[in-house]
């Protein structure tokens, strides 16, 4: 296997995570592409052109190229993107006809729809990583359009391999979509340990201009799914004197700005203005300083297929208090590297946060255990598993649509 076409239609690996639609998937596509290229694979990442000043092709590093595909107006709401999937597929097809790839690897359902068509048009194996699943999100209270559910079901029935970030997502693919278990490959994402590793908390706080108050950190896009309001209400219920919440991230999605307004209104109503710091999105590698500056990281999401923030926090030696959902149930070892919370009640999160803030020695021990566990997650390992999978697909008969 010498070449892979990675489709990431709706969001670019070059974009900064934490703003707009950029998040963990951007990190996944960028780091996976780079690790595959370093392993000798020719990698082309296809994204939809979202600005008129973007070059047609951009070599990011040897063996890794981002290709900007014209598909609809530069500025297009995410809700309108399904209407330009065919145009995106046309652009990718034109490039692949000129320079064929051995395998297609689609990320998110929009790319999967385009890649599904390309599989049949070009007779190329299809691997898909969905990152989130419509039916799982609906169960958590975040309904998605019916067309997405139908599209996911159709593509899952024709994938030559489906990548799950962990055993929970693998079970969900079978339970919610009837996926063939033999076609599911559990391939966890990684973390860049050169950036995300334990460090001096006092030094990190000085670098960020923070004082020594007990600090809870929330990292992520501001949208209802991520549960920032729960983190704010949990702060209000903490027994730990003077604790503060640091929020790193920006609004995301069609209702992101409205969600930020709701969060800020809640902060004012609870009188927490002096105890919450809102930090705009920062370059991904700089997040490590924010993790190291924290006593504990809170991840109160309604659903998470993986939970990259929890992994990055653990890699930095910081315990995590997270919702007991999706991939977080695998990443957080309850009562050893942090706590999993079954309830959506802020008080339940506050109780666990207080336990860690009130017993620093225990928090340090949990952080060390988390850092040790995070060592098993590395992007070169992820790339190696996928490279072997791609090679296997080259000699298999393609799955036929069900």
C-alpha cells in the first residue's frame, strides 16, 4: 500500500481546533496524515475550498499534501454542505483519475457519502471513520437530520472497513446500524507526547498569567453537546474555596454563538464573572500549557465517540472528571485516573471535582496514573495499524452494497 486519499470535506486539518467546526477530527486527520507520510505512505487530504485565497494544492511536509476542492460557494453553512457533496466528489474524482490512490479513507458522514460514490466509480476500497454517529447523538438529545441517519446506514453497509476509536464505538456501530463486526477495526487515535506530557504546574500558570487558585479546565468548542453549562453550574456548587474555571474554545455550529450568549448569561446570573476565564481558541500544541496549569480537567459532554481532550489531559498528568459516555468510558479509568459521572446533574460533577481539589495528593497520583496509561496512545501506532489495514484491503474483494 503506497497511497491513500483521505477525505475531510467539511473541515480542514490546517484549521485551528476549538473554533467553528474545527475540533478533535481536525487533529485526527492532521496527525494521522503526518504519521502515515512519515511511514512512507503518499497521503493526499481532500477538503472543500472554504476561502478564495487557498492554493489548489499545499504540500504540508514530504509525502503529505492538502488538496482544496471547489464545491459550492466558499462560505457555506454546515447545514448546506449535503447539497454540494456530489460537486466535492466530482472534484476528488478528477484528481484521483489523474493520480490514483490505493484506498479511500473518509472522515465524517459527509465525506463518507462522497467516498461511497467514488468507491463504485473508481473501484477503490473504502475505509470510513465517522467520528460521531447520528443515532448515538439522537439518543443523547442531539437530533440530527434524517438524511444523515440514512446516509450513515447506507455507507456502513458498503464500507470495506469501518474504524472505531474504541470498543464502545464498535458496539454502537453494531447496535445502532447493524454493522458487520468482522469489518470493524478498533484503531484508537493517538496523542503527540512531544507536546502533551507532564510538566510544572507553577511554571505553566506563570506563563499563562494565572494565580494559584484551584483551577478546573474546560477545553472544547462551545456548543450544547459539550456541556459547558454543566461545568459552570458545577463551579457554582463547589465547596472548594476560591476555585475558578478556565474555558478554552470558541462557538461552534449554527447555534454556537447563541450557546455562548446563554453561557455568559448564566455566569452573570450566578455571580461567577470573577471566577471564570474565557480564553479564545489557541494553536493546538499550546493547549499543553493550559492542561499543565490545571488541577483537574472537566469533560461534561452529552456524547463523545472518543474524547481527545481527556486523553491530552491525561498525557499531561492531569486527572479528568468526565461524563460516563462513549469513548470517555474507555479513556478514563474510574477512581484511578479520574472519575466518570453517570448523572447530568451539576452537583454530581461538583462532588467529584471537590474530591480532587480537596485532596491534592490523590489528584497527583491519579494524574501520574493517567500519564502512564496515555503512553499506549501514539500517532505512529495508529498510523501503523491503519497502514496494515490499507494493505490488507488491497488484496480483498470489495464489499458489495447491502
